[in-house]
C-alpha cells in the first residue's frame, strides 16, 4: 500500500472519477461534505487543505481529505462547518489509522462528525451522537403519514400555520433550488443576526465562509449542488435554507427566517416543503445534522449516528492539542447532554448577547 499527499487542485479527472465511484457504491459515503466539489472549493480558500491518496496493487483505494495545521495538528476539511467527516474509499479497505497519520505528516487528527461506518477509525471513537434525519425514500406522502403518527400535533400546527400565513400575508410557495444571489445574501444576513441574537459566533463574519457558500451555490449538477431553498408568502421572502446535496441526500446547513414572521412558524413550514420537493426530485434522505433542537425531534423519522474522538501519535503536537481541546470538548458535551444545563447555557448566551447590544 502506498499513500501520497497532494493538494485538492491536483486531483485529475481519473482521480475524481474514482472518488465518485466510491461514493456511488456506498450510501454512507454519498454525502456532499465528503464530495470532491466540497473539498476542492474549501482547498481554494484554506491553504492547509490536503488529500491523502491511498493506493494498492489494483490502483487508488481511497481518499482522506484533511487540514494540516502547525505542529502536525490535523482537522477535518472546514472543521466546525461540516456535518460529516471521514474518508472516501473502496469497500473492504483495510487501513491502520496510525499509519495513515504518519503518511499524512500528522501528529493527531480530531473529529466530531465522523461517519461511524468507517472501520479504520472505530477504535478511536470517544463518543457517539445522534444526527436526526428525515427518511423520504418512499416519497413525501409516506413521510407525512409517519409524521402524523409520530407527532400529530406537529403536523396539525404546521398545516394550520401555513394556511394562516397564506391568508394573512400572501399565497405560500416554495422554490427548492434557486439561483437568486440576492436572496442568498439576504439569508446570510438573517443568519448572522440570529447568531448574534443568540450569543453564538457569527460564522459569516469570516469572509472565506461567505465566499465558500457563494462558490458552492454556483454548482448545480445531478450529483452535487449548493441548494438554496426559498419560502415566499406572496412576493415576500419569509424563510430560506442553504444546504448541500448529492443525488440522494440533502444535508441541512443554514436554515433561517425573517423574525418579523416568526409567529407563523416559517421554519417548520419550510422544512415540510423541502421534504416534499426534494422527495419529488428523487432524493431519499434529509440529514438535519448533529445537535439537540426541538424542531429536529419533531420532524425526524430516525437518527443517523456520528462519532467524536481523535487519532494521535506520540508527539509534542498531539499533547498540545489534547490539553487545548479535549477537556473543553468534554465539558461542552456534558452540558449538551443534560437538558437542564443546556437550557441554562442557552439562556446565558442570549442574555450575554442582549447585554452586548445595549
């Protein structure tokens, strides 16, 4: 087995074709955050993105995209933004994670949304977490039937709010994939305001993230697209979502809405429209991403699973990374796992945000 490290821009058509065939062969790998389009566009904006290409006697057997930082500290591509991390590889590949790190020049590689289906990293899981999902493989009507059975109040109230929005504001319509750049910029402004309002870090204060979203929005193919979904009432944009999709799976990424219309539950209305329209497009799954949110619990039909942990080799860089990250991550997970602590932390963040604005 041979492992070479290259920049994503150095991937040629034969390598990209092989990468996509691996994804086509395994539904667990058919995720936009593991797609070459995502890795290559992040690589344009982040100078430390690399891809380890794993080869065996039969040719290329896998790809491991990663970021390499100082002291050999490795992270997933666009760490902090991605809802799925890991390798893309041929089924049956046997690979030792420590050997992979040595070949990549990494002292450690930390993950928090790793696909649990990847056996080479299984010994390094510290914890596993649910990632709520909506199964639309049998179509929207089947999902709606399951939603009525599992959460009848959610379906009834969302249907009521949709009708109320139509009566009081204007006819409700949904655009599943829009090319409207001005609408995208408006959504990013809403999302930035939401981050600040709730005391979270404003991701869109970083120009490279804004440019990444704009680059991904410009891609629209059958196998990968930056999907901008828009909910209108009459001529008014009420809510929207920017996410990524393959030919089978939509990953929810940045949902938001105009707070002026919050009383109509526009986010819930939009999520049902997204499920309807993407089911009609032939997609089979909507991944809402790791995280405890009431709307996810109400809308999901099942949970996927992602892992958190780290692979490390004995080195100063690995020790520094452990001291800087592991205790803080453990404390955060303790808070998030306890509903009382989670609600208190949320209130503290919102109070802090209000004080900063005054």
